[in-house]
């Protein structure tokens, strides 16, 4: 066996070969008219406030909505002045309950670094499932850390 960098002619032959296998089997990404739908840059953000506090206490956003497998990724952040008071917990409960009741999304997932104790504690407290670990995926100050993927499915979601 040998290998070489594909030439234009090879690429043409490889493209023709791909017609013999279904794109749906090769990707989980949305497909339209036989082609992958490009990733959208759309980000939907919810901002959170609290009575008696005249600044925002948190933010939840979701993005990379995949209409084919009905999933979306999300991220979140609590104003550093108001952490460790249960706001992150309330914010995720509110945002995720809202998404499952107002959209047809089936799965919500997020990616968080193994060093992010607060984030991991929050997700585990809410019974998110750890789908996997991306090893040495997250560079911080020259060190490579694992990233963890957590998710919840519509049928699993119950407010605690
Ligand atoms: C992660 C984050 C949203 C948590 O928000 P929060 O309002 O402090 O969370 P809560 O007060 O609801 O705490 C949730 C749980 O995490 C624990 N926790 C929170 N901060 C912690 C910390 N620094 N170390 C250890 N545990 C922590 C709490 O004790 C609580 O667990 P418990 O109920 O068993 O005691 C907040 O730390 C943050 O905004 N971090 C920066 C942004 C970020 O990392 N986002 C996630 C990227 S995917």
C-alpha cells in the first residue's frame, strides 16, 4: 500500500466515489438538496436580571442549531459579583425549561473545560449526562486540559 497527496484527478475520482455512499451516513450535520448546510453563526442570547439588582446577573446563549438531529449547543455565565448564590442553577433551569417548551429541540449540550469546577458541578447537579471527553483539547496558559461534553435530552429533563 502507498499513499500520496490527492491530485485534482484523484479528487475528481474521490468525489465520484462518494456518490456511492449516502451523505446522511457520513455526517450528522443538516443536509439540504444533497449538500451539507453550512454552520450558522446565529447565537440566541437570554439575559437574566433580579429584582433589586440594577445590573444583569447572568447570560445564557444557544447556537449551532441542528435542525436535522434537533440539537443545539449552549453556554452560560453568571456576573462574577453574584456567583455561588444559586443563580447559575436557576438560570439553567429557566432557560432549558423554556427551550424545551417553546422549541422542538431534543438535545441541548455544552462543552466545558475539566478545570472549570464550578461549571462541572453545576451541570452534574442538574443531572446532565457526560457524553464524552475531548482529551487535551483546551489550551490555558500553555497547558492542555481535557474538555467535557455534557448533554440533556428532552425526555430526561425534569426540574429539580
Ligand atoms: C459556572 C457558573 C455559571 C456557576 O454559576 P453560579 O451562580 O456560581 O452557580 P450556583 O451558585 O448555582 O452553583 C452551582 C453549584 O456549583 C457549585 N459551585 C459554584 N462555584 C463553584 C466553585 N468555584 N467551586 C466549586 N463549586 C462551585 C455550587 O456550590 C453549587 O453546588 P451545590 O449546590 O452542590 O453547593 C459561574 O461560575 C460562571 O459564570 N463561570 C464563568 C463562566 C463559565 O465558566 N461558564 C461555563 C462555560 S461552558
